[in-house]
C-alpha cells in the first residue's frame, strides 16, 4: 500500500481519513499499526476514536514522539549498554525538576566562578537554558559537539562572549557523562541516544519492523525533526504509512517542533489536499482576519457573529465578560460546555476573577491545564512543615507562620479518637512491629482556628536549627483560652509527631516517602473523596517524592555517599517543592469525559494544542500585545531548526515570524468556533498602560455587544447576532 500525505486546514477531516486508512490496511493481530499523536492528551483521544471506529478489526499501538523515544530507549537499553560500553544498570528517568537540581549541583563550581554566567541571567535560568539547548539539539538531530559553534553563530555578540557558549558546550558534555555513568536519563539525553546510536543499528531496525507493520502519524506539523528519522525507516521498507499535516497548526514551533523537517516526507508519498470546510465554523473568515491584522491600512468589515465587549479597566472587562457568559447560559442561548474563554496569557487575577464570578452563579469551570506550583496548596505547605518537625536538621525551613497554617490545615482530622494502640511514653515502649500509629480521619471539622493557631505558634513553637519542636499546650499561662477542642486536637498532633520520631529512631520508617504517605493518609485524605484539584496535587506530590528518592538512592549507591541518613535528602526535597518548580500535573486521575461540562478557560496555546471546538469563543485581552508574540518559545529555539539561516535573526525577521504565527492562530481559532466570537477588550492593561496590540484594528471595527450587563436584554442581543445557528 502506498504511503499517503494528507494536508488540510483545521477540522477538514484529516484524522478521520487516518482512521479510514487504518481500517483499509486489513486485520493482522500479530503486527499492530504504530499510531502517533502530537502529545499525550491527543494520544488518548485518538486511541478512543480508533477503538470506537475500528473495534477489534485492526490492532493499533498509540504513542507520541516523546513517549515512543523514551519507551524504546528503556526497552533496548541492553543494546545501548553493549554498544557504548556503559555500566550495566537499569536506567532511571529524570524529571525536569530533578534534572535542574542535579545539573546545578554538578555545575556549581562553574557557576560560582563566573564561567557559566550571562549578565542579567539568574543561576537557575542559566542552568535551565543550557539544558534546553541540549534538548532542542537532540530533538533536531544536532550532535552535542556542534552546540557551541551553533550558539556562537546564532546568538547576538552583545549577549555574551563566544567563550561562554564554548563553556556551555563543555558543561553539557560533562552533564551527559555524569548521567551516563549513573544510569540517569533525561528526555534530551534519551533523544540523543535514540537518533545517534539506537536507530542506526540494523538489529534495532529489524526488531522495529518486526513489531509494527506500518505507521500512522496525526498532525506531524507538531513533531520534532527526530520523528522524520523514525518515519523514514518505515517508508524505506515500503510499509503502509500515512501522515496528516495542518499548515495552520505548527503550535509547538519554538518548543521543539520543526514542521519544515517533516515536509520532505511528502515527496515520498501520495499527496492529498483537503479543502477548507466552512459549513460548521467561521473558518471562511480566517484569511480576511489575518489580512486585516497584517495590513494596518485595511478597513475591516467584520461578520455579524463577531461582537465587542469593551470596558476602560481590565477588572471591569473581566466582570462584564463573566456576567455576559452567565446571562447567556441563564437565558438558554448557550450551554456551559459550549463556551470557551481564551487568552494569550491567563494571569492569576484574570483566572481567579472569572472563576469566582461564574462559580457564584452556579456555573462550572474547566480550567485547562492550570499548572499551579505544588507549594501554592495549603495542604502541601502543611505537609512540608510537619516533615520539618519529624526529621532533624530542618529548622531553617520552617517558621512560626508555617506552623500556624499547619495547625489549621491538619486539625481538620484531629478531633477524632486515635484508632491505634496507645501512644508510647518513651522509645522503649514502641513495639518492634509498629507500622501504623495514626489518627482516624473521620471528621471534617476545623478544631484549631487561625486565631488559636497563631497563639500556639507564638507560645509553643521552639525554633531551632537542628530540632524545631512544639511544646505542650499548657506551656503558657493562659492556655485555657484555646478551648477544649483545640487543646485536644493539638495534643493528638504532638502524640503523633512523637510516635513518628520514635519510629524514625528505630529505623522503622527510614524512607521519607513512607512518612509522606502516612501524613496524607492520616491528615489530608480524611476518609472521603477529595475534589479533583486537591487529589491531583497530592498525586503529583507523591509521584515527585517517589522520583526524588529513587534518584537519591541511585546516587548514594553509585557515589558511595558517606551520609547514610535521609536528613539532608528531606531538606533538599522540601527546598525543591518550596522553589515552586513542581506543578500539579500528574498522570490523569480521572478518565476523559466524552464532552466537557463547564465553561472552558484556557490559554491560546493550550486550547489549540488540545484541538478543542466550541460554539462561542471569548477572546480575552483582545487589545493586548501578547496576541502578536510567540507562546512560550524556548530561548534559542530557532537556531536548532533545519531552516535556520546560520546567523543571528534580525528584529525584522522575528517580527515577520510573529506575524505569520498570529495569522495561523487566527485561522485556527476561527476554524474551531461555530457560532460566535466576542472580542473582550479593556482600554487599559493591568499595569494601567494603554492597550496597543495587533488585534486593535479588529477591536475598532467590531460592533459593541449592547446591554450585556442587563439579563433581561441578553436574549434579544443573542437573537440580533444570529441566535443559536
């Protein structure tokens, strides 16, 4: 069967043709088809569609480029060990937060000496960007030894001397050698190992073709250049292959994707161009919107379904937008899951304002990938404070305010009786088989309120570098002011801490992961179903802790650290979380619903990356200059693209690239809305400055949506704009 390349705009039926192609390959359960999606979320949705449409007729294995490379390197690690003469040990993947910490520790002498230093860059930024260079190079099939020359040629000379980029290259080689010796793998290192060593092996290619009879890849405009090397193996073997490509996509350009590197594959395929379908979206206006934005002298004439919500201040604009959505839902013009609020950057104030107003009206919100740092959760902060009271030497990581907050959060489970054996008075009373001495999480009652918690923290907390601890409630004269309930809950917490310390001294709870799990079970789980966001936070904290101590154990094993206790490990873990580098985004804790039930709140990037569609879209901060800027592009990313001209990009070239990206964004968004677009604009930004973004011509041409603050008038407003089309 010939290889096929399908190119088409947003929602033109490319994915359905991929599924139909899979169905046409016939059934062969011995050899499944290898099916790629751009990212993990898209992979799950595509897997569901394949299951629904193909049933069990065609065997498929779904993956993403990143997931496939990681799985293959782990699976064929013995081949790499033999080929590179590495130490035979099972590889351990490093998460980004671990990678940052360990690289900083390794490069500390270079950082302190100024060898790795750029004016205006903090230490953490220097480390992160250096590691990003390695990942971008690996995804772009650029050898590591070429990174210094590439940076010297592509970075502005005023930023840093060429010696700095040479030092970066040497540091990355040192990092690679250090990780390989210990069996530690980052995604950047795994990508380099895959395309430079594993994929060229004839033995591996034979195994690859024996496992999969063909390859299908959806949205290859989002894939890194390394994906083209994988696909070429199947093309050369004349296997069934199909690739879909969206010229309006390229969402991950600047984040590792290299669409131009994938385009040459089309020359080896039968090319099918799909037309723009306009009967279920506003996609027909995409080219005109892009033209009006590119040409400042153009006189836009916007279609009737586009309306303007405008206020002087941003706060009023957010409230008016939320009220408009609420009134539209109340009057039946639209359902919550049919509405999306999209912005180029959703700050905490905007997100909070919209959620609070809509929630007060009983309207559910689905905040897409709201990745808040774990340390922003009171539960997590309370857990870290409790760890500092259990393990010695952590006094610098906890203070009175943290103790007061901990007492309030943890006391919600402390008004219940102890469900285990009596608390021991001293270490000798702890039986050798004690494994679970905990508090019954039966009540959801705050036994210690903030005022009493402050009193206890002021009079009973003893700050100490080596042994911060809590004194009994009757330590201060007016302890009766606390009340019986607070004193009882506080006493139970003291007993719990005492037992944990004794278990630790007897080495019955050596692993801090066990202590973290015990805190969650005894104080935070509370015996009932937690809300999704809290459950996700605890899941991510647990996963982070497990990864952290797996790495620490590996380093202790290889390096033979003389520090056999877990004390310093706990301190580093607490600092890792406190820095805010870890966010709550674990493996999904609930299955994807067939359709969303609430109003979607999302950045433009996440909305496009998730391939969402809605009847109504509200474009937040329509006058913001952020609409014309690339979304979170990694520093130096253009230098690792195959189309890079080999010199620093000029300001004119960067502005032209941003303009092209904005045109793609407008076409894509209009292809994902069926009925209505609201441009939500405030004359003044959050800083008080006048908004002068690239969509201002559209804002000026849009007719205002009248009477949005009046619920009695909203139905008429909706009918005037076309109603429910």
